[in-house]
C-alpha cells in the first residue's frame, strides 16, 4: 500500500514537472513571439517616421523655391534699376567701335545716334539675370549655408535630416542635392535617402504650381 502511494506521488511529481516544463516552454515561445512582433512593429514605425521626414523636407523645399523666386526677382529689379542703362550704353559703345552687339543696332543719321533694341535678346538677358539670382539662392556660399541649415532644422524627436555632404550643385541645368532621413529608436535604425532635382524656371513662368519645379529620384532604403 505504501509502495503504491509512493509510486502515485512520484508519477504526480513527474507529471507536474512535465506540465511545468511545457508551461515554461509555451511562455518562452510567447515572449519570443511578442519580442519579434514588437521589434517588427517598432521597425515599421521607425521606417514610416523616416519616410515622413522626407515629406517634411519636400514641403520645406517648396518654401525654399518660393523664396528663391523672390530673390531672383529682387536681383532682376536691381539690374533694371541700377545697371540696365549702363548696360545699354556699353552695347552702344561696342557698336560704335565696330563690334557687333546682339542686343541692339546703332543707327547714325543727321539727327545723331539712335538705336533699335533686339527685344528677343534683351528679354533673354533679363531672364538670365533672374535665373542667376535664383541659382545664387541655392549655390552662393552664404545663401547655400542658410539653405542647408533651413532644411536640417527639421531634425527632432529621434529624426535626423541631413543634406548629404552639404553638396548642392548644378546638374543638367537643375539644382541637385541628396537628402538623408534617419530615425533611430533604441537599437532600431531606419534611413532613407532621396535625390532632389529643382528646375530653374524662366522669369515669366514662376506662377506655376511650385511642385512642378521639383523632381525626386533614387529612393533608397538603408538599414
């Protein structure tokens, strides 16, 4: 009788340990699955925040283009106000010295000197003045510095926006730069890079939707 009770007790303890091991195993699997799921969710969250950083940059670039247009118009107005008359006089002098001017033709007669403007070329000159001012907004040293800093001000709350290598330059008559959007949370890191191309508009074409001046390429997701 005592032997039977001892056998039952041993079997009960054995079953208890088996159940305990199974419970621990199931708990471990559940915790592992939870951990994996948590990492996946956080990874996705980091990715979306990083991608959202690029959307914030896009909106900021739209603002910067609008400012560049105003700067180009300011430079053009200064040219018309302070430099245009001297420019025309220099072109007249070129004609009188026997050089051909593409901007005007000098006419000599008994009444003195007069000239006819080549309106197409004058318009092109004015457009160049506007475009030079527009490009300087992005490329001139101090202006470029301010542009980069304005873009990178988007940083915060784990999101880091970087204009890669501080490179802003002309490629195929467009202003190009690369943006990196990085978000980190604990050990999870998600980075996306994107190339921005900004078109250089003509002075008579600045009333278009600013979004039409922006082209993005080479979307790359980095771990």
